[in-house]
C-alpha cells in the first residue's frame, strides 16, 4: 500500500512497523507530529508526553534495557536537555533497539538557535542516519532499530524542518510484533560507575570501528554516477535541493549515515571527479571530515553557514548560473508580524507588565511574543526554564531594589519542564523577585499537547493532575496568588503587591488558551461606539489583531474578534462595547 506521508508521520510509521513498544517525548517543533502520529496506531504501544526531554530519554533508555524497542523524539534544543543520559547510554548500549529522533530547524522557523545536531552524534559516539524524504524516514527508522540491536548502540535519526513537514510517497508495511527481549541483570554493562565505564569506553571505540566499516558500504550511502567530472557529497534535504538545482549534470555521493563517516568510499568517489562540492545546511560537518582526509573540496567558501538552502542558491554556487527564486508579484504583500491570538490570556499580563515598567525575564512559549510591539515587555529569552533562574541571577547581581522591578514569566508546561528547579534555587538561596506562571491549561506553542498540569494524557484520557498551587507552596513560596489576568485592575494590584516583597513570590496567572477546545468559549464580538470613542488609541497598546486603526479611526474586525472582552476593560471612555450573538 502506498500513501503520502509527512516526514514525521513516516517516522512514526517506521517505528510502528519496527515493533516499537515505548515512545516518550516532549513536544517541540518540528518534531512534535512524530509522537502525535504514534498515538493513532491501534497497537500495543505506550506513548507519553514526558515533563521534559531528559525524562523522556531516560524513560526510553529504561524501556530498551528492559527489552522493549523504544524511541524518544525531540527538536534540536531538546537534545541539549537530554544530553546527560544520552551520552551515558552510548556507553551502556542497548538491550532492545533504541532510536532517538532529533529534528533540526535551519532557518529558525520556531527556534532560538540553529545548532547542528550532527555534532552530538560525533561527541556522544552514537551513529546518526539522515533521511532525505518521507520514504527514507520510514525505511531508515526501521533500519535504525535493527542496527541498534546489531551494533548494541542507540541510533540517532536526524531530520530537518523541511523533511519533517514535507510529504512524499511511502510504501506501507505490516507491523513486526517483536517479542520482549529477555532482561538479565548486568552490572558491568548498565551500572556506569567509573570502574565499569572505563571498560565500556573500550567497547564504544571498538564499536565505532565497526560502524565505520558500515559507513564504507552501500547499505546506507549511495553513489549516483552520471558520468560527470563534478561531484557532490550531500545528505538529507540538501540532497533534494541539489538534485533540483543540478539534475544529472553532476555525480552524487548521498550519505544516509552522517556519523560516523567513512574514508575509502569518500576518497574513491572524489578520485573520479575533477571538482567536488560538499552541500550541507548549517555547519561544515562533512566538509571538515573530507578536508581531514586530505581531500580538496568546495564547501562553505561558496555556501552559507546560515539558514536554509535553496535550489537557486546551489545552482549559482556550482555553475554560476542564475535562476529566478520565484515569479515576481505585481502587488506588494502586507506585512504580517507574529502576534498573540485574539483572546490570548497572555496579552493582559504583558499589558500590565509594560504599564508598570517592569523588567521581564522571559521564557520559551507563545508568550515570547510579549517582546513584540506594541507589548514589548520581555527583556530576555534564553531557553526553557531560564526565565526563573536568569531573574534570580539578575536580582543577586543588582540587589533587592532591582528585584522589586523584576518579574519572570513562564508557561505552565515550561514550569514543569524546567522552571521548578529555578524556583527551588531562588527560594533555597534567599532570592527575591516575582515569578508569574502563565497557566493557560495546555502546552500551547507546539499545538495543544497535554502536560502534567492539565489532568489528561497524550490520548486525551483523564490522568492524575499535578496541583500547581500546592507544588509552589511545597517549594517554600509563602502565599502564592492565583489571579485571572483579564481582571486587569485586580491583576495590576496583585503584581504591585507581590513585587514589593523582599522574598520570592509567585503569581499564577490562570486563564485557558482561547483556542483550547475544552475551555469555556467566549461569545459575541466587540465593537467601537463611535459616539464615545476619543481616538486615544489606548486599545491599540493591547496588540490584539482584531483591533484596527486606519483613516476611518479605530474599529474592530468582527471576523477576528472572539468576544474575549479584554479591550472593554482597557478603554477609559467605555467606547468599546460587546454585542452578544
């Protein structure tokens, strides 16, 4: 059976066919749909959203040791979080197959950096496969499970945004219901204290030699000889771009395994070409390997280290031939800056924080858009959970007077992910400052995934719910406050009161995401009463996409307004009214 599949869905199909039993992940674009797709299979697969990527990796590692084929999926920055157990899993090896799917984000479509995950494969000495389309996503995932068991190692499968979110035709197969492998106690293999780890390092190095032999074979890497004297070494989505740009005018050495890399096969390919280009997005990973082998290749001196490649860019770099990137438009398109949704509960929070002139330590989530005009509240955004820890450091650096004008904002899911430890640090080390937990009852930015605070599991079934208020109190915060940010006057009063304290304080800004299906829906829509409007444009400071100011004055687009009513509480003249129905 053939079917068009997204790359992410094809990874899930490959894992399903390979007999995966346990999948633990944390959502992160562009990898989220892998685990969401796994849930749709009517098979004996346990799938979960873990609190963070470290926990997800440890769950998958444990399942593998226990004898079940297991997988964990994350975006590139999520691999940073799970690096600790992953590096050690390289030493322990596996019992049943263990596959780690990491999706890089060239171009930073939804990320704070462009790191290249291939460096993790080399550093951890874990082999990495890189598919170039959905069909390979499926077949490489199945192969990764097999090779994981054959070579006693976890396997990375590396994706990129374009491979994850593009569709191509796949051949679907049946599920291989793999039996649980026997579990046997093996202290020397699985207990990584120094005496055992020293011996396991020897095993890792011997394994790498065998994997290099695999890299020399045509089992994963493919030579496409078009009779040209120009060669291209490439992998992943860059192979697709190269084929589109260069066609059969060059020879290709397409790498399916990007670590470890071979020596003889690459030298043989290059020896038959007068000129060899290495085409790879992000870092010069393959290029540096070729140069270390003494091979003269053309790489980043022609191609950028920044962002995504295009076929046009490649054609220009290789043949110095221009090609239009697109058909020019006859009309200019209007700008469409990123914006919080109409009715977003975070809008009221940032409106108040800006009004009070507070310094805001921000975090990763929808609410990062609090940095965008006109709200422009967020001062810093580093990584998941950093808002709390960074604010603690800022307060210690500049003193308690500064801390009274300082807040950190963090989403409910992000707080569970890695904000808890920051708050513990703040409390235990006599810090000061106010933490605002933006509790919108869902993991919003990645498309509404459940988390331990929602009371539902990945399948939407009822699950034990972590009591956020009790958790904050247990950490040692005195008298945390729960407040609806849409009650602007009360919320402003609470923020002023909490920031005046000389000790850590917590505000739980609680209102569900406006797009959450199970949340109470707003009704009606708002409009501007022209007889009352003074055109002061205070409502424009909310940054609501439904509120428009043009030559006709301020008005509200009823097609975008969802009737949340926030604007009615901001207008000092009562000019914004709400109609029901």
